[in-house]
C-alpha cells in the first residue's frame, strides 16, 4: 500500500487509496478547505472531516503540526497548502473514470489556469480581514464589487472564461472556481458581501447550475444548512455550451507538435523569470520579448487582454505565471527527469514548495501601492524584521529547502530560487535590506546548488544587475 513518504504508483488505483486513512483538519467554514472536501466526495474517497467543533484537541494537533489549516492528514502524516493538497487529491480522485486533475499537459494547463484566475479574483478580499472597524470593513468589501472594484475586474474575466467549462467533465479547477465563487454568494461567512453580487454574471450562474447538479455534489450538499446552501442548485435545467465557449475550447485543444515559444514579460525578473529559467533548464528555445525588444509589446498585450507573463505557443496565448510554469515543467526534462514530477506525492512536494514560496513572496505585493518613498521602504524593511511578514515564511522555507539539496531540480526549486533572489541585492525592488537572507544557511546552500547547474551558469554568465544574484555567490 502506498505510504505517504514512499513513491505512490503513477498508475493510480482507486481501491488502493481507499485503504488509506484521510483526515482533513479545517475550520467549520467553507473557504480553502471546501474544494478538498468536495474533490474527495466526488472521487468517492472517505474523508474524516475534522474541525474544532468535532475534535477538542484540534488546536493542540494543529500547533503540533506547526502549520496553517487546511491540513490533510494521510495515515497520520500531515500535508499542507490547500491548492497543493487539491492537486494531489485531483490526481488520486476520478469522476466517471477521469482524474479530476487532467493527465494531458495542455488540459492540465487550463485547469491550473482556472485555479490561478480564481485566486486573482479571491485574493483582494484577504486585506479586508485586517480591518478592525466593522463599518469600514464592510465598506471596503462592498467596494471590491463595484463597477471598478478589485474583485469585479477578475469576475468579468472569469465569467467569460468559464464558458469553456460548460458541458465538460469536472476538474479541480471547476471545483475551485465553484467553491470560491460561492463564498461571495449569500449566505456566506464573510460579512459585508453585497447580496446578489454575482447575479449579473450569467455564465457563472450557468456554471454553478452545472456543477451543483453533478450527482455526487447534489448528494454531498443535500442536507446543507446556512453557508453551504449556496452550493445547492438554483435550477435543474443544465446549461448548454455557448458558441463562444465552443470556440474557446477549440483554441485550448490545440496540440502543438514542434511549436515556437515566445514569452511576453517586462525586462525584470519577477514572475517571468521562473518560466525563462525552466525553459532554459529544459533546453526549450524561446523568444524573450519585452517592451525593450518589441515596440508593439503594449499593443500586443492589450489585444490578448491578459496580464503578463504571457507565453505564446505557436501564437496561442497562455497566461498565469504558475500555470505556465507547471506546463513547462511537464514538457521539459532535466537530465531525463521531468521538471514537474509525474509521481503524485513528489508532485505534491513540488507544488507545496511553490505555494509556500507564494506565501513568502506575497506580503511584498501591497507595498507597491505605497506612494511615499520613505514610507514604502520602511514598510518593506519591516517585512524582514524578526517578526516580519516575510521572515515568518522565510524561516519555514529555510527549514523545508534542506530536503531539496542533492535532488534533481523541479519547477518548485526554480520558483524558490527566483523568488528568493527577488530579496537579494541587487534587486529591482527598492528598500530591500542588504544581506537579509544571509542568516538562512539552507537557502544559501540551495542557492549554490541552483546557480551551478550548467544551463543556469551558461544562461546567467553575462548577467548584469539585477540578474547577478542568479550567479554563484562564491
Ligand atoms: N496571477 C498572475 C499575476 C500577474 C501579475 O501580477 N503580473 C504583473 C507583473 S508580475 C503585471 O505587471 N500585471 C499587470 C499587467 O500585466 O498588465 C500571474 O501569476 O501571472
């Protein structure tokens, strides 16, 4: 039987997983735990659903695991990071014989892309949880749903994209989108969400009907109360594919044979560099386009209508940096091993590293909005103080990264390397204290390992600032 730390078989046998004991530790709310619960329910794998309400030792156990919930405990061993868990569960769970995380690299890309777009849509709510004053908090939340609101912007894109999912077999991307949009429907555990906030999104409504009517989902929510009533169908009439949805799906189904790759991104490292580096390590030639090398850059980006980085595969645009990175990881190998592991448990740890790195990187995001230079630099320096928002995760990363020393490189490693380099001098982000990563000995060893791979040495051999941090430090 597959043990959590051994290599689970690539050829997944549902019966085998049915013998493992799965327990999910999470709050009684839906939020980031619900997609995991739902994926397991669809896959028919029994799950012990543990909350502080059902287990008096919940908080002690969580403290002992030393991480955030949701935590999936498999045969007593903890797995954290909700979307890493979800991808793992998507590989071991099937609906009508099809894995919830597609095996085909291009199909998996569109599944990841839906998760990442949903994350862009969800994440603006995060900052509002810190607002103490109730009225102010509710006003801030309502503002996110106004015509020019931070969530509205992404809901529009999501409403358009979701058309391609009508009539398709469910994936964890669908499940994630379904659960996360439901937290913005009334009744919800988040106060101050305007009633009917999603009513104008017709495609999302059709999509909700489709997902809510899948038999295992209907069954799962049949006795749902309060916040979970939003997961029940509002109609039993299943939606049909729109012409636009059919067109999108066709564009997504292109199977590139010997394609040309072009990356559109700013000249900085940022979220484009992990993709550049993965393609370099995988020996995949690509055209590296920035506004400096293409005067039509902004027009082309505008016409595509997405944020950069954008990877063009034979002219077809793919967006969302980590979705692109996972795709590249599946089609590229280093030393004969794919950069995104094929084994579900190995892939889980690769995803887990990416998600932890995101937790570490993301606090810098809000400092970009600070106008006053002195204030901005102070806010950035504070993130690296002993109790700083980045320090907290750097410590965890430093602990975890030791397991990667001496291992074959993955896109998880590449992501850590590129994102930690953002915080080394010289960097394009001002106000980052010099030498602030020096105390992390494992990250220093890891930097030495990554920077010395022959294709990495070659790629950065003539690097100038800020890419000099990609060269070996000694
Ligand atoms: N979730 C997206 C976020 C993309 C993003 O934030 N892109 C930044 C550069 S790192 C940007 O410039 N966005 C504005 C734009 O492309 O117009 C991803 O991972 O690709």
